[in-house]
């Protein structure tokens, strides 16, 4: 089961909160992702904290995607990707 979404906010905290809320929806729709939720969100928070602080007119954008396949409750394949951008809002 796979997911892909972007989250954003004018501050790091607001972007993180948006991403966490969207991942909660992923888990609601695809409960298998409860297994990797904390790993993915921890990785995302760490990457956001590496990014520069946003200034006036900036937006913090987080892109998350991943998948997990299971058979008989056993994970056979899993992947997660996260990108963080701090850019001026046009």
C-alpha cells in the first residue's frame, strides 16, 4: 500500500503539524502504515530541523512518499522518501 503527499506551512512547526495530520489520514486509510508511522515521522522531523529557518515570505514544504507490502502480516517490502524545501512563496 502506497502513499504520496505534500505538506506545508510558513514555519517548520506548522509544516510538521500538517505532515503529521496527513500521515494520520494515511494510517486511517491504510492501517498497515501504523507500523512505519513513527519511523517516517521521526525521519521527516529530523530533515526539517536540518533545513534553514524560514524567513518572511518563505514556505516550508515537506514531500513524503512510501509503500509497504505485506503477506500474512509479514512485511516483505517497504520504502519511505522525504524531501524538505524552504522557498519563497511566489
